[in-house]
């Protein structure tokens, strides 16, 4: 075999391997107006109830955006001359605590041919025992809007965000104006997950996930604020005391979340 033949064979093999490695969407919609995909990671697929829940939500998201894309194309067809919108949603497990509580990250990518694509992040806390989504309320003695627990969380979140902005050399946006959307309310403080821990079966605290624009300009991207469980110890229920412990693993703050 000549050197050129070897090179071509290797190139074909690499291309095939790359194609084979691409995951297949778990749901997809493709029209003249939009191509949108849903992906579930292997951990989610292994839990039938969680997979069904995420996929049902994802399909609704696909249908909603397909309808909006079709309407937009009808109104302004010139914006679709280079193709339709491109949307993608990925569900991935962030942590599993006490073999019961599963934190799921939901990452969205959206390209509607604007100045730049957009992204969003949200979270799901899944109770394997009850086979349903829950909030973090069972872990705290009270979570009233403006109550002591939520005020302590907000204070810790903003401290974490300021520290993160300092690391990124973006301290000029560590202002009250950018943080005004972080409110002492479960519905307004930010999308939350149980952080992994160095202690097996435990959570080292809460991580709050913010998409671009939420707590900084688009160019700064996403932010993740970490609140160690010790900060919230005075407000824990018995169940909270059972699931929290240990420390945040090294590298967790640097890994995609």
C-alpha cells in the first residue's frame, strides 16, 4: 500500500470513528424551519422513570419551538434563506446523593440567526423513591420567601459569585445591579443542584447555575455558585443532615456542569 493509500485509509477510519462516536438524539424534529434535538445521558437512560420524565418535557420543548419557528418563517422568510433554526437540549446527571436524590443539568443551545447563538441552563432534582421531581425544601426547616434560610443562601451565593468573578478578572460586573435577580426565594435564587462530595453518598452543598446574562454580560458566559453545606447547617432538617457532608471534590469547580 502506498503512503497516499495509507493516509487515505487512516483518514477514512478516523472519519468513521468520529461518526460512530456521535451520540444519536433521543428525540428530534426536523423541518424547513428548524432542526432540534434532545439528548439524555446514559445515567438518565438507566432510570426508566427519570428518562420518561425528561423525554416528555423535551418533546414539549421541541414541539413549542417547531411551532414558533414555523410562524417566524411565515412572517419573515428572508431570515431562513440560509437554513432553519438550530436547537439542542441535553439532560445530564450532575450527582446522585444517598442513592436517592438525582441532580440533573438541562443545557439548551439555541440559534435563531440572531447576533449570536444563545444558551440556557436549568436543573431538575429527582427523587428516585417517589419517582418525581422535588424541590430542596425537604432538606431545610423552612424555605419561606425572604426567610432566614433563603437570606443565608442568597448571601452565600453572591459571595461565591464575587469570588468567581475575581478569578475571571471580571470584578467590574460584581455589582448589585447584576445580582439583583438573585432573590431570597426558591423560585428566584437560581437553578440548584446537589453538589458532589468527597464523602460517598453525601452532598457537599448546593450549586446554583446561571446562564449568560443572568449575573453578568453574555461574554462572561455561565456562572456556577457553590454554597458549602456548613453554611446552611443551622437550617437543616434531619433529612438535610443525613444527605449533606464532606467537601467539594477537587476539580469540581473547574469541570463543565
